[in-house]
């Protein structure tokens, strides 16, 4: 009987207990280990809740596996719950693979979760995937942005730089053409264009 209750608990994440409440399989939280690129399984646990749940699904489950009628299965489940209520103050009733029922100091029935089977909660590989067409949030300095906005900004900056170089090259070529035209019209002499004729020296002696 106990094995069937544990199996039902793992399959349905809960197990109704008539006139007592229900067992709940709590998922816990997963842990991401970035250095190892993996996510550890959530540390799940079982708790006893006061929440009453319908029992017909569990009764059918017991009837199928025990090969008995639903009426007989319902009676077996009722007897099991009554036995739990009779646990003495220092005693406990084990639910294999899930934990154990016990009576707290206030006389209230409690459930102590055990180490749940790791096969139900396997670890998974966690490698970050970057999709080019999907925007991913990122922090640049103190500014929150995303990869799409940063890509557009970089493209805009690259375009402006490219235009600056084009303008510089155009100005350089225009300057060279201007110099060529100027020298072709005025020659290469950049000084005074008037010719200077040397003076003849005065005679400082008499000729016989």
C-alpha cells in the first residue's frame, strides 16, 4: 500500500489522505553552477497539507494495481489513514521513498521529508544560447539596454566614421586638383616674375 501511495505522489505531485489532508510534492529551487555549465536539480521535498483533495483518482489507481474493486481500494485507503492517526507520541510510520509520518510535541501529525530519489530530479546541462535575432538584456555602465539597441548604435557609429573618411579623401583630392591647375597656369616659379639684369661694372683703370 505504501509503495503505491509513493508512486502516486511522484506521478501526480500530491496524494490525498481522507480526513487528514494531503501530501504535497514541493518542487524546491534549482541551482545554477556557471563554472561547470550545469544546473543542479531542485531540492524537492514532501509536506503534509491540511488541504483536502478528491480521492477517486487515487482509489482507481490502487484498485488497478491491486486488482481489486474501487470499493475495496477505498476501504484500504481509509484504514491506512486511521492507522496514521493512532501513531504514538514517540513513534513514526515510514512512507518508503518519501519520508515518514510522526507526531509532534503538540500532538499533531506531521510529515518529515526524506532524501527523494535523484532519478526523479536529474541534473541538466546549462549552456547559454545566444540567438542573433532575439534581443538579450545587458548592462552597459549604468545603462540598461539590449543587444539589438547596441548593435544599431555600433552600426550608426561605424557609418559616421566611414562618411568622415570619405569626406576627408574628397577634400584631399580636390586640393590636389587645385594645385595642379594653379601650377599649370603660373608655372613652378613662386617668387618675383621680373627678370633681373646684372649691372656692368665701372672701369677703375685707364686703358693706354
